C-alpha cells in the first residue's frame, strides 16, 4: 500500500514538474514582428515567410497587433487561408491586439476578413510542432527468478596463485560513490513525506 502511494506520488511529481517546465517554455510570437498585422508595405507572402522563420509549439501564443476597427483575425483552415475563402471560420477576433492560443499540434490558417485585406496579403499559414513525448515510468523489476546457469565444464581452483599481490586499500573516492544515490534517495523520501 505504501509503495503504491509512493509510486503514485512520484508519478504526480513527474507530471507536474514536466508540465511546469513545458508551460514555462511557451512563447508569445508577435505576428509579423515589428510590422505587426497590417496591410502597409507587405508582399502577398509576407506573413507566410515570417511564419516559416519561427518555431511554433503547443501552448505558444500568437499576438496580432493592430488598431481596433482596422483589421481582424479569423482562424480558418490552411486551404481557406491560401484561397482567402472564409465561409467556415473556426474562430474570429475583432478586438485590437488579439491573442490566440496554439493549443494543439497541426496546421493553422489566419486571415483578415476585411474586404481586400486577405487578397492584399493579410493571410498566414503555419504548423505547430507536436510536443516531445514524455518518457514513461521505469519498469518495476520482474518477480521471476533468473534462469540458472549450467556449471562450467572445467573446475576452477578456489585458491589464488601464491605470487598474487594483495588488493590495494579502498580510496576515499570509493566511499563517495554512493553519495549521489543517498542524496537522491533523501530527496525522494522528502517528496514522498510531503505528498503523504
């Protein structure tokens, strides 16, 4: 019972710490960099080119910087973004400086729905990378006993030859070898105690 509780606590700690590390690494990308989300001085492929220079991960955010009433952001499929077809908008944002969470891996498309803006270059497609797999818990040792090894064909004498020198006394380093295991074991015990 105690071992199961300790294992559950350790797994919980692993998932929480992994989640904290993952969320701490989330990035907010300002779409278009210094240019922002605009029609001024952009080519037809400006936003797609900008997106190709970025790395997008799950939990990152996109910040579309624009003035209220001048632009908007519609989330569409990649195909709809390429063709400026917006009939099936998945989400749309009308407020200035819209922030969009990239909550899943895969492809996203974004357009400005204002007349002429998408066809003027205010469209973008990007791909969000899948998160790295979290390693599973270590496997518990098996209850099965190892197979017996057959005895060797030749009998080896138990006494060492007479001219053998005695082994050297253990060094100070050999006493320090178990130190990392003791420290990590102590930390584990503290965590289990705190979670109990």
